[in-house]
């Protein structure tokens, strides 16, 4: 193994990086303020050194005389071209448009900007690192056919890199549907170079993954050490996986305010970047490697969290109070790499990084493919993509469990089926067969279930979910008279005229006593086929309102579960002496990488993913992973305005909370149910839903009346797990219930 570590032996964790970034930012306050005054009074062309400005203009195929001409032209664009220059369309070019954009004279740009961003994004992936402490995520991007660049604080050592992976295509397609991530292992034994002061790591990536997908299909971003890629006052773009979420873009939201010898500072009013992300100019050239937020600090100089307390790395970057971003200048990364003395294969790989890229072979870059079956429900050969069952076998939904026991007596449930009950070939759809009860299949002692167990489990559970879907097609969607009779019988012994606390206690007792069957968390088995259907028999994402067929989400979640099981088996075979904490961390990482199309309106982290809360259908809703990740575990809130919030199809988000775009009434009633059913469980930590936001739920509840969809949900859930949602059955009780007793 060749390992190159060109580093000092100083403190290297992210907290140290934050403190250093904060000091650099503070030390440069006078220069930065002067730069901002110049940009405001005279413009971008005068804020930086003349030599650097001329190099930037040359890179844009422009010169100073053209820049001065644009500067003196009125700002109203000419309608024929969109430019502020009185040019005819035949002489109007991208160089003029790019120059006007640089100078802030015009926000228009050619459509090639979007095409360039799409191609650049292909080479950017989410880095997942497993550590004894539980693991973490970052962003990384390919900088040669074999090498990936990220931060040192994301990958500190060859040992960390050896257990890490990078996932490309962890994002949604243009319809908002999740693509299937394509995951590759890292190969630090081939190349690993890191620099703690500059906070970068370069590591080799496997040429193929276990499903024989090609790394070459995702291309790479060439690095150029020449000056002229960006100047003071210019806006830059960041493509990233913030907080390990699906890939996102921050377009022209960060303005460069300072260029240091090694670093660049850029500010934004939206959100900080993600560790290891590339920072681009408008020509999609890599300007910097994002590595740190510049934090707000306390009197002792330590970074602060959003709640004003000292920030610790375990809180996550999203909890950091920040005021700017800092990136490592890409020219300095290249200089550091060029000084390394390398021979053999490591030298060859390093040299590839300095070679200009050639055009990709024709037809070799495959477009990303959404995880979606054909409309007729059949999936052709080759549909199951990277990271899923190795033989392309069907993904799973639920079933009976057999234990995988490792030396520390950690048992993980893996669903299997009796061989005679298999009614499925690959993913071609279930064969007609009567429903039968599967018995538990015992695994031999010490045996880790192989691919056949996952295959059989996948077939059984997909069959079960699809059978539930077919049975539901013949059922009446909602029978009002029957449901009202069931409702009246359910609350027969509840005194609605009692005082608020007594009413709350009576409902809590009723909800717990009647919560008989307590299904585990398997949305593909019950939620999608029946519970969450709308009157048109389609599913709607709870936050974005996007529609899906039930079969579409059943198959997508089944594929995700099959891949999770495969990941568990691979982990246990690789880490036979893994501790309980290591296994839990692995399970969490797999769940984060392969999420279900399901939202817990009360986030799982608030109750540590425990049952019965996790599988309680009353607060589960269909929701594509992009919206699920966008909401994260932020509590609900109403935004007084729109200026500061990060917005998406799913709603709005900032440090203090999340406001859905759709279904406010439904999520409010589901949250109120949870508070009644599980008093004392939510609100014991600052980041959870605080008591002072109760009026928000009450307002959402009263502003959006109960719909037929919610009535159907309530009746369907009562038929499965026995209890009902009082706020759906009796919305008028909301002001009579004293909710104060539900908080710790």
C-alpha cells in the first residue's frame, strides 16, 4: 500500500478547522469591508487586483474595452437579445452574456449553463464513512478517471477510507422521483494523499462496483491551477449533499468577498455548503474545495450552535450558527499534490490528475435512470440497478424473520419465506396464488443468511404487498355510515364535557388500550396498498403533493429494503466481530443511503426509532425521499416571510423549522394524535417540537377541514391497529383538550 500524508501533526478535527476559519475571517475584516464598499460603489471590475481582473476577462474571451463599454450602457436589456448592449443577434455571443453576468448587469445566461451544471453534477457523490463512533457523511467529486477529492476531516486516514463508499446519483429526477444510487468502494491501497492544513484528501475509487457498474460513466471535473477562474465580487455555485441529503444546488447564492493565499471566503444568506463540495464559477470550472463554515463564535472564541450553546461536531453541520463559507483554493491543492514524491502506480494516478480531459467515448455516458417499473407492473431484465440484490431478484416488503446471529449475540431480522410459497421470478410481477401464512424458517446456528434468503424474502414480501393492493381494488374506498357507527362506539365512554386535562387523559388511555396489533415499520406492506390512498386510488406525497401509483412506491421501497438486507449481510460477513454500536451505525447508514418513500411526521430521531412509535400508521405518510430529506427532523413552523427560507417543492426550511407546501391540516392532526398517544415523548430536547408551537398545530388543524382522504385513512388504520385519531373523528374537541400535559 502506498500512503502519502503530507501533513503537520496538529489538531485535525472539524472543530479545529472551524476555529481556524473563524480566526482567518475575523483577521481579514478590514480588507473584506473595503472590498464590499468597492463592489457597492464601483463594481466588480475594481474590487480585485488589476492583473487578476484582466486574466478573468481573458478567460471570458473579453477585454477591458468591452467591459468598459458594457459598464457605460444603460442597464435596461435590449429585447431582441436580452443584453444591455445594442447588439444584433448575429454578433451577440456567450462572451458578452458572461461578461454582463459577471458585472451584475444581467441575470440572463445561455441554456448551456444548465447543460454544463448537469454534466458537472454527474461527477459529484455522497461520501459515507463508517467509524467506531458511528460514521458520518460528506461530499466528494471525481478529479480524474480514478481519483476523488474531498476534505481531510471527511476522510482522515487510509483506515477510514478503506471502509468508506461514494454514491453517485443520490438525487431525484426531473419528476421528483428518486434515482437509484450507484455506490463504489474506495481503494486507499492504490492512492491516498491528505493534507490537514489545507483540509483535503485525494483517494482512489474502485473502477467497478459489485454490480459491475463503471466509475467511468460518471466522468470527472478537471482541476486547473491557472489564475482567472474567479475574482472578488463574483458569484459562485455549489453542488453538494448537505447533511448527507440528496444532491442539491446552490446557484449564484455565494459571493466571493475575500481571496487569501490558501483560502477563499464567500457569503450567502441561505445555507452553508457541505464539506467536500466543489465550488464552481459560472463556466463550471472548479474554483475551490468547500471545507468549512465560518462560525459565529462566543466570547471564548468557540463556535456556537443555532441555540446559542457551544457547538460540538456530534451536533452536525446543520446545527452550526454560521456567517460565511470558506473554501480551499484549488490551485493550492494542485500545488501540494505536485510536490509529492511518488513512483509506480501512485505516481501514474497522480499524473492523470494533471492531464487535460479528453472527450468521453461516444455512447459511454449513460443517463441516470429513475427506479420506476413499467406502467403494466412488469419490470424488464436489467431494471434492478446498482446496490440491489446481486442476482436482480425481487425487492422486499415484509414477512417473517429469521435471526442472523453474530458473535456478540446481536440479532438482525431478515425476512425469508418457505420455498414452496415463492410465486415470483425476478421482478416480473407476482404469479396468481392464494394468500397463505408463511411459517418461520430457522437458520442453522451461526449461519449468516446468503443471497437466497434475501431473494426469497424479497419475493414473499413483494407478493404480499401487491396482493394487498389487488385486494383493495375491490373494496369500497370509504363507507361513511359504517365508519360513523364505529366512531360512536369507540368513544362511547369518553366524557367530552369533562375538563381539558381529564379529557386528555381519557383519550390517552383509550388510544393506548385499543392500540392492539402494533405493526412494525413496513410502509410497503400496509401504508401504500390501502391506508394512504386518496379517493382516486393514487398516493400523494404529503409535502409536495406529487402523485404516484401505489405499485410504484411498493416496488421502490421493496428494492431499497432488499439492498439494505444485502448491505447487512455484507457488513456481517466482513465485520464478524462488530460491536452492537457498530452494527447500529451500519444499519443507520444503510437506511440513510436507501430511504423509504415514507415520512414520519414526528421524526424518528425524536423517539430513537423505537416501536410502536416507528410503525404507528397514524403518523406515516407517503413522501418521496427528496422531501423527506429536505424536511429532516426540523419541527413544523410558519414562516412570517419568504426572504430567508430555503424553498423547494416540498415547502420552506430554515434553521428554526420547516413549513410544508401541502397537507398542513393532515400533518397537524397526525402530530396531535402522536402527542396524545405518547405523552412525554416529544419536547425533551431543544430541537424537538416545543410547547409554545402548539398554537401552530391548532391553527393548521382548523384552517384545513378533515377530508375524505383522512376519514378513509383513519378507518383503515383502525381496522389494522385498533385505535383511531380523535382529531379526525371529533375535530371540534381540539380546543377542549388540555395538551399541556403531553410535554415532559
